[in-house]
């Protein structure tokens, strides 16, 4: 098992999770974070730190898509080990649905 970041992070990008990760397995894209599954030690300390429930175990239903996205983009995006400020308008996106289709950016 590993943890993954799901669509709830898009356009919110709150970084409380980054501060607590003991192995620095978070990677930063333009409008979301991902976890590198091969680096995650499955400790779970990041999951309760996310105030919008954007982090979940890869064993949850429908997590397969997000596992693949986390794998792919953690190989491309830069590693992040320190918390940064979230986007100024993040509050208005917290409860929005279908954010991947609307807002996801590859940064390529």
C-alpha cells in the first residue's frame, strides 16, 4: 500500500502534508501535489494533515487512476520538502467537483 494525492488537491494545493513527510516523497505541479509511490513508506502521517481529504491510501475504491497519475507526475515534477503558501484563491475550489477535467495542468 502507498498513499496518493487525488483530485481534491487541484487548485487548492494546501501543503500541510509536505511538512510532516519523513521521506520527502511529495512532488509539486502547477496546481497540485503528487506522492511518489516508490518513495512513500506508508506511514500515513500525511493523510490526517490534509484539511480537504486529498490524500488517501491506494487501496481505496477508484484510487487506481490516481495511483497512475501520482506515479507519472512524480517522475516529471520537482520534489518539494518545505511547505509553501497555497494559491490565493484556493478557498473557492475546495468543494468543487470534476477538477481534474477542468483544471489539471501537466506542466510539460
